[in-house]
C-alpha cells in the first residue's frame, strides 16, 4: 500500500511538471484549460480531476494564473514569472517534477 501512495505522489508531481513545461512551450500565449487537457492527453493524462488538482497546486504556488470562466474548461491559463523560472530550472519545487 505504501508503494501505491508513493506512485500516486510521483504521478502528481510529474503532472504538475508536464503542465509547467506545456505552458512554457507556448508562452507568452494564454492557453484554455480544455486546450491544456487536450495537449496532456498525448502524454496519456486523461483525468480531469487530476488536472484540476495540479492546477490548483500550481495556482496556489503562484506559478500559473487561472482566469476563470463559468465553465471551468473554458478558463484561461497564464504562466506567471515564478512558473517561467521553475520551467527554466532557476529553482526547484519539491512538489513539481520537471523533466530536463
């Protein structure tokens, strides 16, 4: 059971890193949450709830800004300066796994 929890944590960190890398690749353009979800689908990530959790974490750490719309998946994502620094490797966040 402990290995399952460690695997879930590693997946969550990887998803957060994938989101940062994806937003960094299209920076300075804003991306809708539905477009991000589609882009992540190519990496095998399909769970809307996991994506929402990851975005909530990244927004709380001030890496992204979510400009909310009535329909969550129409919301717009903006990569903030701290998110850019994270993507460029200027610092590390223990909760985000960035592939280099």
